[in-house]
C-alpha cells in the first residue's frame, strides 16, 4: 500500500517535469536581456515589441485562422467520411481504412513535399488557399479515426427504430446518431486544431505569398537565436489556454451530473 | 463547406490586382522590419515577406517552383550552386546605383566573380570565442580546441561544413577540398576530439558562453560581438591557419516576374540610411561603406566584427561542392555516431 503522501510527491514531480520548461520560458519573457545566460532585470519590453512586430502578429493571425477553418472543415468531412466507411461492406471498408491510415503514418516531410509538388503541378499559387487545403488534408484522417470507433459502438436498432417511427433519414441522423457521437466529434475537432497549430514541415512547403504560420516564423529564427518576443507570445498563449480550460471546467462542474455523464 | 473551400481557393488564386506585389524570402529575424514599411510607402509596392531557416530549405522550395519569389538572401555557396544551375537572373547593376557604396574588398568574390548576380548584404567570419578567465594563453590556432587541458569545456558547431572545414584548416588543407585522404584525416581528428567536446551546438552556444558554461566555442563573428557585450570576459580570435569568410547576399531568381521592382528593392536596401538600420538591428557586419561610417566607433573598431584584410588573408569562402557534399555528409554522420 503506497502512502498517500508518497503518491502526492510523485505526482508533483511528474507535473514539475512537464511544466518546468514552460515556467522557465515565462520567466525569461520578462528578462531584460536577449539571452538566457544572464538575468539583467525585469522588463515588459518584449511584450511591447511583440505587438509592434508585423511578422509575428501576421503569423499568429494566419495560424489561428487556418487552425479554426481547417479543423471545422476537416471535422465535417471526417465525420461524413466515418459514417460512410462505417456503412461500407467488408472489402471496401478495409481499403478505405488503409487509405485513411496512410497520411497518419507518413512522415510529415513526405506529405509536405508531395502536396507542394501537387499544387505546383495544378498551377495553384502557393499561399493561403494551398495552406488551408494542406491542413484539411492531414487533419481529416485523425477525425475519421476519432469518430469511427464510437460509431461501431452504436446500437444499430436505434436508427432503424427512428425511421420506423416516421423520421426522415436526415432527421433520424440529427436526433439519434449525432448526439451519441458528438463527444468524439469534439475530440476530433480539438485534435485537428492542435495538429494544425503545431505543424511546421507541411506548412513550410505548402505556403507562400507572405502567408506564414507561427511555427515557420519561430523555426526561421533558429540561425539567429529565438527572440524573447516569442517567449512573450508563448506566455500569452499559455495563459489564454489555461484561462479557457478553467472556465470550461467551472461550467462543467456547475452543471447537473446527468449532463456531465452525457458529455463523457 | 466544399463551396467555402472553393471560394477560398478562388480568392487566393486571384492575384491579378493592379498593385505590384514583391515577394521577398529571407532568413528569420534578419532585417529591421520598419525597413519594409518604409519601402512600401516610398514606392507603393506591397511586400510579401517570408522567412526560411536554412539555405537548403530555401533551395528546395525555389528549385521545385514553389514560392514565386523576387528577392532571395542566400549564402555564398548556395548562390554559386544556384548560378551553376541557372536558377538566378542577372542583376542589371545599372538599376542599382547604390552599389557604389559596397566596399571594394566585397566585390568580385569567389561565388560571383563578375558581380553579375548578387549584391552583398551581411558578412562575417568563423572563429574561436573564449572566456579569458578560463583560457589564460593566447588563442592563435585551431589546435587549442584539441588541447586536453580544456576537456569538456569546448563547444563545437553542429554544422558539418563549419566543423569539418575548421578541422581541414587546422591540418593545413582547404575547406573546399575533395581529396579523400585529407577528408579522412579530418574525420580522424574530429573523432579524436570528441571526448573533449562538451556539446555540438546550434544557436544555444550564445546562452552557454554568456553564462560561462564553457571555455572555448566555435562561433560566427556576428554572434561573437553580441556575446562579448553581454559577458565582458569573452574574447574572439580568428586563428592563423585561416578560417571561413561568409557572405549573405541579395539575388533575384530567374523565375521572378518583377525584376525591375526587385532591383528597386535591392537598391533601397543599399541606401546608406537603410543599410545602417539593418546592420544596427541585426548586429552583423555590413559591407556598406556609408553604413560602416555611421556605426558606433566602438563597434567599427572592434576587430571581431571588422577584422583587417591581413587578419583574414587565410580565410576561405565556402564553395559549392554539389554532389561531393554527400561525402562530407557521410563523414559528419560517422563522427557524430562514433
């Protein structure tokens, strides 16, 4: 029997290990020196410079817009795809599943280069459109893989019962199936959003015309050293996500237990 | 939703506006950003500014036809490679009157001997940065990096051409050699050095040296200037055997559809005030005579940033090794994996 105190200490160590780099990052966003090597005093100048930096603000804007748009579109496509695959016969289903797994196991650089060559071949100018299409492309399989298992768990008879009671197929889908798989759709959406924000290689090779994402901007600083403006930006992003999570959690805990059970 | 996607696609493909758009591709954090707005205001040309992290990434993108850039900022050996492969357009120097401000010693360089394709932007050397409290002897040779006395206090660059290059220089060979025996000797020396090396680093060498975590490091001169400001115990030296002299320059790809505007941009960057703003922000050495005159006297006289011609007499510029680079790749992999 492990003492509760020991468990608590162990948990603390794990969280410390996970969050220590982020905490250091935040501390150095206030350092009046460009380098980690010395602490020159507390300053807010990096935050000021951040909002005046046209490149970083533009990259932030495009990152968020592409992430939101591509995750929504990928979720719709992915959900539709999952339902379609779920209703296929054995052989077609296997083929479809293999095709779905391919982009997931493919290294990013292969996907990125392949998409770039495809866009050039189709005379599509590299820019916002191509970037968005690329993100939708690599996000959709993850949504399919998120929704499909839940579809398998559904009771087939519920849908047929709804049809028997006079509902149109779409109505039956909307009222019976959709609420059941909604949690997995939301999971797929969040996963797609995270992957989109996180992506570097595919974005680098499929964008152009002044459209850049945060990961490209930050990675391009590798030769010169990461500017502390990025520390400031990371701190702000971290705090935003933290705040959102706290709000969502508070709302969930104030709702009735029945609603919470359905959301799981 | 598909309609949304198609609409987005249609809108993004519709680049045919009346206003000319100039696309510039540069290293990250390698320009004073206000310069771009100044250019846009003065000439009414919109600038799309993208960044890349390595010459190789940029080369792949341009080679495969993606990007449609009008101005690029490659390094010396990449420029040579692109010239050899016909990827660059000849710059009409008549359209760049400000070229007169580029000092003589930065013209007719090995990678562009007739000054037809490029205009220099920033330059520097590779040398040894050392902490004077930990290194009491004069630093004049690369051999000090192989000295047992500094075991685990040496930082080497995690860059194959730089690290193999300085080893070749130490042994008395050329940094651009294709001689297998010379390369084998360099490989042996690097493997011999490995137990003495604290780490093979990238840009985190700056943090480490400022914090005093190592005694010796191989660094670029531009970074050395910064590090010396942050930590006064640090000093920089270019060894006697010679080192690497590097240049980043502005070029125009052959596929550019806005050559005139590109030349306008390059000329703008060579304007004394603009050139000074850039060198002031970036901190690297400028080849521009007037910008040099505007520098803080302390920086202008700093031998780290602006060595005399005599100091760099033995320095070489990287040449394009094209297919032979695979051999350097192999050696570096073997050294790292040993």
